[in-house]
């Protein structure tokens, strides 16, 4: 794998002279780092509810990713620990504990037709490394590991213990980090390579909830009968595909109504299958996607089908969510001057017999608290006659921009990039919320395309190299600050 290395002048112009050897080591090991990332990308470490066991709490493929990461770390001189196949870490050095918080589980690939390359096969093409997890968060986890290796190989005395902590349940809950906290040492300070540069010192609150309604299945004579709706999966991804199945329906009539939303309508042996397509995106930025569920709901008012009570409930949902991402119709729209506006993602919908259910992801501003939002959602649910269940609640994170942690990270970023560096807030939720004195630090540089949770996820090779230099500079500075 051939890569263009940064010129010596670049290194000497950007880095502290006493850390130049560290950065030389980053370039020396770059190809090796890419190989390790590629190896771990090959493992489809997606939560598998059907394969969970006591030995494999999130499924055997997720365990396999942890084993691979720890094996590669151990080969390169790190001490390692596997914590019940729920989390693990690689550590080097002595002294106060500094944490780097990453994860090895990834989102499902979704519709494979949307991928131009196999999602679980790393491919280098046109200066980019493609594969599910390459930016979220396997690539950054390995980048941080190699940044630490560069420090350890430089001969500098290590004044801290640096520990790369990897969890296996970030995308579907924080059970892994909660397990870590039960028995393991908590770092004095940490950063997570799981968001944006320069530094993320604010994370919006997260609220996940279900809405459910049992409806009357009495059919209306002569109308098409809607018998199945299935779309979306995880709370934190904009659904890009929806299946709807009708009995006693005419494909031609449905095509006329659904043509404006670009749905595909196909007659089958016992009915008509409708497929609605959208565009996936991370739930923290739902406006960058195209929600397949909302597209279908926008057409429901122009359709006639039974059971009549199901039609009514779908019309209620259409009114409650509309084609918006700010939660206005739900009664929760708000914003602040630190983290901006609330976002709302209608993440999934399903029809099971006479039970209709949806699930939703809300990211709310750092100055807001969840109680008032839950009250507003409860009021909307009661008006609709729906049942509300809160699945997850995570209050916002905000770390003082004048803290040592934030200041050193900003200085490290600026020294490498020669760009202005100021802290920011995001809608994503990271492990930083679970541990004290923690902020997110990369991997996405300003101007880079965000492809996490999307088909054709990639990271540019230049950004991968640069981020590793930034991480190496940061840990070098923290090592010198003790």
C-alpha cells in the first residue's frame, strides 16, 4: 500500500522539536496502522441480539473485534485487559491514568445496494479508506493506539499511564462502559476520538422513546388492506428504506398516489409491496438525510385503505412528525446559544398484528433538561391516545472551555493544523458522558464529509495521517504536563 509521507519541512514546521521523533514514528508506522484498521474493519461487529450469550454479551463477532484489537495492541508492546467481552483496554506507561475512549461496535450496513464497495471489506481508493467503522470508530481507535506507540517508541519517559479503552456497545447503549466503571480505574481525564475536531466540550442530551397504539382490526369492505409496515432499525440513524404491504390492492392505483415520493410498487401473488427509499444520516443531523418513514406518512392523507382505525393512527403520526426534524409538531422545538437547535429523528416504525409502534431519537440543547421534554411528549401522546415508553435518557455534557483538558487539546490541534481552534458542541453522544472530565477530540476535521452511519463510509488517508499526528502531539503534551 503506497502512501505519500508528509515532508520533513512539514514536520519541523508544525511540531515541537522535542516531539519530532514521535511524529517520525507516526509516519514510519502509517502503513502498518492502515493494515490493522483494515483487519478490524473486516469483522462485522454489529450487535446481534439473536447470538447473545453469557460468553458473548453482544454477539460473537463483536467479541472477535475486541480480541483482534487487543491482540494487535499486545504485539506492539501494550499491556491489555479483556473485561468480560464487554470492553477492554490497551495501556502503556506509569503514573496518573489518562484515558482515550473509543468503541469497536458499528452500525448495521443497511441496504447493501447503497454501498459501492463491500461494507466489511476495507478498500483504499482515490486517497480514501472505505469500510463500515473506518471513521466511527475503529479507524480512530487504532489511530490513537498508534499515536501512543509513537510516543512509547520515542524513548521519552512516560509520566502517565495512557489507556485506550474500547467498548463494544456504544451504538446501542452504554452497557460496556457501565461494566467498565464497576471494577476498573477511572481516568483522571480523557478524550474520545469519536466526534469532531478541534474539541467538542458540549454534547446535547439524548432522549429515545417508543410510541405504541393498539388499533381495531375491523376491515372496511372493498378497501385495500394494509397488513405490514416495516422500516428503520436503530434510534440513531435516519431510516433509508421502508416496506409496506397491501392485500386486495391495485398496483396501478397505488402507483398514482405514491409516485410523488418516488416509491416502487410491485404486484405479488397475494398483494402489492411498496418500497419507499430515503437517505440515511446520523440522527444528530437528520436534516442531512431523507427519512423514508416520513416520506410515506406524507402520502397517507391521499390514500384510502383499511383497517380504518389504522389509517387514522397513521394520519396522527403524519401530523405529529410531518416532514420536519426540529420536533415542532411534537411540541419540543427549542434551542440555545451553545449547542443550537433540538433535532428529532423518526427512527423506526413497525406493524405487528393490531399493534402499531414507532421509535424516535431526540437530541436537545445543553441548557435544556429532559423533564420538560418528556412532559411535552407525554401530552402529545395522550392527545393521540398513544402509549409512551422512555427507552433512554442521557442529560447533556458541558466541560469548561478554560479547563486544562480543553486548552491542551486545542493547543495540540492548532500546532499541527495551523488553523484556528475553538471548542464546539454537537448532537452526538459519546462515552464522555459516562466518565468525568472527558471531551471528544476528532476524528472529523472541519470541511471533511461526515459519512458515519451512512453507506460508503470512508476517511481520507490524509485525514487519517493528520489525526494520528494530532493525537500524538496531544498525548506528548499531556505526558510533559505531569
